[in-house]
C-alpha cells in the first residue's frame, strides 16, 4: 500500500517535470485548431456551412435557385441545422485531436473526454 502512494507521487513528479513541454504542445495544437475545416449541409445541399476547429463559422453558402420553393421559416431552419451539425463535427474533431495529443504525452483523459 505504501509503495502505491510512492509510485503515484513519482508519476506526478514526472508529469510536473514535463509540464512546460506539455503546455507548449497543447498551445501549438490550439493555435492550429482554426486551420481545421469541417463541412456540413442541410436540405440536401440547399445550405452548406464550413466551421473551423476554433468553433467559428467560416462560410455559409445558400443555393438560391433551390430556396424559392421553401415555405416561410424553412430556410432559417436549414441554416440552424447546418450550423449546429458543423459545430458538432468541429467539437468531435477537436476532441479527437486533443485526445490523440494527450495520449502521445501519456496524459489520462477524464471519463467522457474533454467535455467540449
């Protein structure tokens, strides 16, 4: 039992020693999240959205030729659906990237991931 505590302390000490390197790597990853581009669409392509890994909408493209047949409120709903799907995809991609980096550094992740 006593040795388990010592092992845990040694592990923590090792992590603390590597903390600057870990912080630098996570900062590097965070800096490049904006470079990730994730696309989504709604209404079979009537609305297309591109979201980046920093959770920012890069573009919204609306196929004007196909919107004339839509009823009031349908276009807004398609935009909402496409944006939310894009943000969901971005969160998943960021979660995967950060999980991979954390795994490479030997960091355990909390149950349920990073809560993004």
